[in-house]
């Protein structure tokens, strides 16, 4: 199991904690591998009835690590995927250098997460941004505290949605509200997210853990077979549409990744994070 994710149990509840607080819980292959391995283990365990995902530190997950983006920019996205992610994220299909990469690319991970039938709850404080927002949306329930804020941020980098976000976000909050986040760069506070239907509950920071466990305990008290059947009935008809959108997302991302706008967006991001100093690369 990756050190980027800590896994524990509280009776029938699996607790998964992203353990990269020093990098705002940004996504790595280890985060992907640790989460998916734990999720799959829970799905195969008849004693496990609920999965809770949370994070150390102030933020839930900010998506890609800015340092990684600085190193990867200028490389074809397929090469970035093969070098850094293929075979390292807990997915069931392995790749060789001669493979024509599955058009799902990194989204294969998200599609496997979307097929988990054990109820998943995301406990969100601080930022859930970009791929971190997509991660939260892959959960069946989301509970946030008042420090939470939700954003896509892709337009500032010259990219587009990923990990199924382009499908799940409008499915949850409606097309226009989703377009505001994806195209007009609107961000949502925890309370706005509750009003929009993006999260199920919003509570004060010192109440978050208790509220999440109350929901988890309530689900765990029910028939596991009934809960899983209900999840499949609601989600199975949407999974094929989700896969199609993920394929579109990845093919769009391959084109955008090679653009000068993306390279400029990464430069601006790194300069801002470095107090206005311009990085020598990318």
C-alpha cells in the first residue's frame, strides 16, 4: 500500500486518509494506487459496509502537484501518463511501451473507482480543486465543513475537465451551474455547494468528523445487499455515458496539453506559488 494513503477500520467502516498535507494532498500515482487498492479491498470484504475518504492538513485535495506540472510540461500527455502513471495507480490493466494507450488514459483509474459498489463518503475541508474536485465527485456522498471551497481551475491552466468531472458535475448541480464552474471559473464555498447540491451537508470544522461518521454509521446499519443494489440501480445506467465522456476528456486533454496556452498557464501558476518569481522551466 502506498505511503501517500493511510488506511484503517472502524468496525464496518473503512477509513482512507490522503497523507500529503505538505503538498496540499495533491495527486500522485501513490494516491491513486492507495485509494483504488483500498476501495477494491472494501468492495470484496462482506464485513465492510462504508468507505470514508478524508485528508490530512488543511485541504482535501488540490489536484495535480504544481511541481509535477512544471516537470511534465512540454512532454506529450501519453508519454507523461506512461512514464509516471501506467502500472502505478492500482488499475487492473498494465501497459507496455509498444501499446497504443487506451484512450481513457489516467481516466481508467477514475472509471474503476466509479464501479465501486460500496458506499463512499468524502469528508472535505479546505480546497477540493481540479482533479481533487473530481475525486470528491466520484464519491457517492460528500460532507464539507465551512472552510471548504470547490473549483475546477482548468481554464487558468489552458486545460479542460478530467476524471469524469465533465459528466458528474452537471449531473449533480445542473448544466448551467456546472458551466459557471468549468467555463466562467466560478468557485463555490461549502454553503454554496450545499445549496447547489454538490455536497450533502455542511457543518462547522469541529463537527466534520462526527457528521461524517454519523452518516457512515447510518448507512452501515442498513442491509448491505440492499444498499449495494440501490447504488447499482442508480449508477449502472450512467456508467457507459461516464466512460464516453472520459474518453472525450482525455482526447481533448491530449490536444490542450501540447498547447502554448497550457505552457503559459503552468508558468503563471509556478510564478504565483513562488511569490512572483519566474521559474526557469518549463
